[in-house]
């Protein structure tokens, strides 16, 4: 992971930390809940869990799309203790959307909604 000085538009209000994932095939950011300016160890563990399942979560989000494919790209992942958002954009048309996952009764993140 590479740190970035780039700030999420809501970082001041929500106090989020930013990490960027950049490889030959993917390029997206991760925002972590950081109240008081510090990332709690449990958020780091949640981020590790989310990243270990990112392909599965991405496939679940894309499976919910009912319209045409606009060749969307994953822009960022927003992670809190209870919810994650995979946020997408497309450069073929002007579109942007998020796929939200919430913790179930067993503590696992499950797809909730598109928005």
C-alpha cells in the first residue's frame, strides 16, 4: 500500500485515512474510518479482511447490475466498522454508483444495496 496526500472530499468531516492500491491491473483507493485522526486496530483488521475478499465483493456488486455494462472501474472502497462501500465510475458514459455491504448477525459483510 502506498500512502497518498490526496484527501477524500469528506475527510475533514468524517476523519478518514487514505491508502492507495496500485498495481499493473488495478488502481483504487481505500478510505478507513479514523475518528480523532487515528485508525483503530479493528478497522485495520476489517480492511485486511475486505481486501482479502475484494474480488468476491466486486463480483457480488457487479452481479446486482441490471442495466447495460459501462465497463465500470472500482474507484474507492470506504470502510467503517459496520459498512463498506465499493464505489464505481465509468469513463464510457457519465455514471457513478456505490455498492453497499453491511455486517450480518455473524459479523460477515453481505450485500445490502446499490446507490
